C-alpha cells in the first residue's frame, strides 16, 4: 500500500518536472523567435548603413555587408547637413530639459509642500493642460509664435515645451510622499525654499527625478510635430525632421540612397540608445512609473 | 514711520504661490489661450495666402458638417478609429502574449526583455525611415522574404488596403514591448497564494491564466486601454513619414487632416474648425473611458 502511494507521488513529480521542462523549452524558443523579429529592423538599419550604393540595390539583399563603407556617415554629416541638425537638436533638447526641470521642481514643491489659497484650483489648471495636446493647439501657437518673429529660432522651438504638466505631476507625487517633518526640520535649520528643494527634497527623490528627466530628454530629442510646424526652413531643422527630408536632399530615386538614409537614422538614435543601455534600470521603469500614476 | 510688517504666514503663502506662478502663466499663454483663439478663428475665413480676413459666422461649421469637408471628416474619423483599434490590439493582446513569453526571471530573459522594450526609445522618425526601406516594393527585404515563400511583391505603402497595416506594423514594433513591460510589472505584483490555492484545487496553467492572471490584471488592461486609446488618436508622425496620409487618404488620420488644412492648404479657418471638433472628441473619449474605468475592474482586496 505505502509503496504504491509513494510510487504514485514519484510519478506525479516526474511528470510535473517534465511539464516544467517542456514549458521552459517552449518559452525559450518563442522568446528567441520574437527577439529576432523585434531586433531585425535595428540590425537592418545598422547593416544597410555601411553598404555601398551598388550593394543596397541588389535584387537579392545581402544579410551581411560585403564591404564596410563608413564614409556614408561622413557624407550624411557633411553633405546631408546632419552636423548642423545635431547641434540644433542638442540645443533644443537642452533648452526643453532645463526649463522643464526648473519650472517642474518649483511647481512640484509649491503643489506638495506649499500652502496657499486656491492651491487646489491651480493644480486643476495644471492637470487640465494634460488634456490639451499640441496637436489641437498648434494652429494658434504657430500664428502667435511666427508673429513674434520666432519661426526658425531655438526660442520658437522651445517655448511651447517650457512647462510639462506631466513632469510637475510626477514631482508633486514624489515630494508628497516625503514626510513634512523633514521640511519643518530644514526650516528650523534656516533653509529657504531653494535650500529645501535642493538639499532635502531633490536628493530624497533622486530616482524619480532622474527617471522623469530621462523621459523628458528622450521626448525632447525625438520631438517631431512642433519642430515640423515652426522650423520649416533649414536653419533650425532638427534631426527627426532632417531625416524625413534626407530623401529629397540626395537627388534621384528614393531607393538610391537608402544606405545614407540609414546612416542618418543611426546617427539620430545613437544618443538615446546609449542612454538606454547605461540607465536601463531607470528607463525600463520610466514609462511604467508614469503608468502607475 | 515704521513700515508695517506683513503677517509671516501670508508672506510664506505668497512665496509658495510664487513657485507655481511661472507655470500657470506659461500654461495660460501656450495651452489655454490657443483654445480660445481656435474657437475665434473657426468663425473667420482666415486663409494665410490672403491679406485680410473677416468673421463669417458658422460657415466653416457648415462646411465641416454639411459641405465639402464632411466626407474627409468622416474618412479621417474612420481611419483614426481603425488605427486606434489596431494599436490597442497590439499593445494589449500582443503585450500580454509577450509578457507570458518573457515571464522568466533570469539574466538572459532580463536582457531579452530590455531589447524587446528598446524600440520604444528609437526615435519614431528613425524607425519610420527604416520601415520605409524594409517595406520598399522593389528592393525592400520584406518583399524579398515573401518571394522566398512564393508570394509576389506587395506595394505595402502604395496600396490603400495595406497602407494602414504598414503604419500599424511600425506602431506595433514600437509599442508591443511597452505593453509587455507594463503587464510584467503587474504580474509580479500578483500574490503567489492565489496560484498555490488554485494548484491545490487541481487547476492547470490555462485555467490559472483565465481565472487568476487575467482578472487580476484587469486594472492594468484598463489603464493600457485608456492611455493607449487617447495617445493613438493623436497619431501623426508615422503617417507623415510613411504615407503622408495617402494613398487616396486611406491613412489620413485626424491630426494629419488638420495638419493638411493648416500647413499645406493654409486654410487656418477650416483647420481650426476641425481641430475644435477633434478636441471635443478627445475630451469625450477621455471622460467616457474614465467613466468605464469606475466599476468593471477587479482589484486585489
């Protein structure tokens, strides 16, 4: 009797073990297939960017370049004006980043640790702005900013993005999680508001601050809609727009210069992807943190 | 004469208020004021190519609902809804499937997850030109792969039946990893007690998924639904680079429609009218989805 029961349990354990093994194998196989599909466009972009023009037009594509033509990158930077677009993108992103961080930190403080009449109403005004995207307001914005003579300028590119309700909201939430006693203690120590923000609140919310700022950087760098509207000339064109124009820059059939377009695409994503790999931990949670409210 | 000192409480409140004033001013000028302007412009005949303009009453609204603009309004509404359904399906169904596939906690899977999530950080414009190249009819690699299994070349972006699908391929590539990450972090929050209890009752993994995982993830699903729906309605960039709304307006989503009136035709009046309609639509969708989200969700309590 006992022996039978034991054998039964053993058999069940055996089959459960086998099931788990099969499940693991299936999971690995599916994961690798999915991974290959997802990674392919990135691989194809990199490989195509170093091919020669003849090779890229072959009827049977080569999965690995025969020769490496790194001069494609030089061509894009010089002939395609990408060096200038880089500068424009960097300045625009820096402007957006700095202004959103500064306005966001102060407003985040005001809405969490500050006390004043109408605080609730003011915060509703900020949250309400989340519901008004630039895709709705761009027409009056364009007319207004162009009338100020700011089309094709850095200021024009940055102005609509100086304040980010999302950034303020995130900072307010994380400042609120900090106990008031820290702030009171800092006040007793004679710290002013700027001192409280820079010496107490910001260091305690380092990871949120950093994550949200990374998201802001990425959004700024990849910004497309507004630059397309306000910087229609060449002078302050940014990378994302320049890339879309690249097809027209090199004369001829659009398929003729795909190697150089791919080089441009690589150049445009490199800064963000480098950040992604360095700060993976933050960037993986960046969007989901925003998600959990 | 001694200056009257202000109440320190009041001074403090004033300083706190000063912290948020710049933000309020900026939002007033660059977010709220444009809405007012938009309404005003919609009652004019403002064409950027003309020097003067005047108020014309409801002419633009008539044009939009009962005139030459109506057709394109319904067209862009239809395209946007189709696009939204596609993006929702990829993010929610695809994201869930991916979460199940990549739900294994070790270093290799961690690295794979990071790579699946990476496209979210690849600039849309870079991704779009890569897809333009992959989907190219004559020299694109997708058609080459298809030819290997005997399928003749598809004009992905030039055919009105496949153009929207092509746009969705790009969207799906960028969004699916995001859905996966959101679901995975929610899955890790589900207590293992439920699964152990179910195992004692003899439930198999399929039953466990439908009876435990899926219901427990419903707040996450709802969250993804609301945010993805609203952001998908604002799609522009992928359409702008891949198809410019074509062929025959088969990918002309709402924002592209507004953009075309404003920046191609320079009809600020018409563009503003459509923009207001779009704004109201966004608000309605937001309110409706918020309403639905109260109720219909299982919470762990």
